[in-house]
C-alpha cells in the first residue's frame, strides 16, 4: 500500500470514528450526594438529581409494567443501613397523563428530576447501588442506562 493510500484510509477511519462518537447521546446526567438531617444525627437524605436536556424526558419510578423503563434505585444489601420509606420524586416540568405512544398512564420529568431516599446509619459504612433510567424525546427512546453510585456514611454527624 502506498503512503498516500495509507494516509487516506487513516483519515477515513478518523472521520468515521468522529461521526460514530458524535452519535452517542446522553440527554440525562445524574449527580448524587448525602445530606445530613438536622436534629437526627444518624439519618441522611440521599439526593439524586437528573438534569435533562431540552426536548428530552425521563420516567417516574412508579410506572406500571408494559410501558417505558421506569427509573429504579437498587441499593446493595447493607446491614449497617436502614432504608426508611420509599424514594420520593419531584421535578421541573412534570407530565402526568395518558401517553399515546405507550397507550397508558405515565409520569415523566423534563428539565430536572430529584429523587430522595431517607436512610438511618448504624455505623460507619459505604452504601452502594445502581440507578437505572430511560430517556426519550418526541420521536425516539434511548436504551435504558445504568449508573453505579456510592455514599460514605457515618452516624453522629453534626
């Protein structure tokens, strides 16, 4: 192969690679942190925040089977942590009603979704888990995505 041909194929490979990486969409970005609960030295609120790009949305945790993939928080078993109640959810723009694509009642969040889980900590520990979510716009849905999370927690915070 000539040097000119090799250069052409290298350029072509870089060009195709650039287009392929430009096609990866991440319209929902998650962050999380633990916030101590005042006057309760062994309790925290675990706060998960999704920032959602314009024209996209992500789904509630509480959707019946047969529709889009609901947002789901899976916490690894940890005997030093007690989960208290269900994970709550609030958001920026919330749609709740009949969805013609899935032909069912659904709830989804545009702009922002905030989920909170209250926990009680029995001793210094790390709480690990995974969150699963799906993002859609008006014409398509991306495959569900998973993100691992971890919190370092200890009782007696002030």
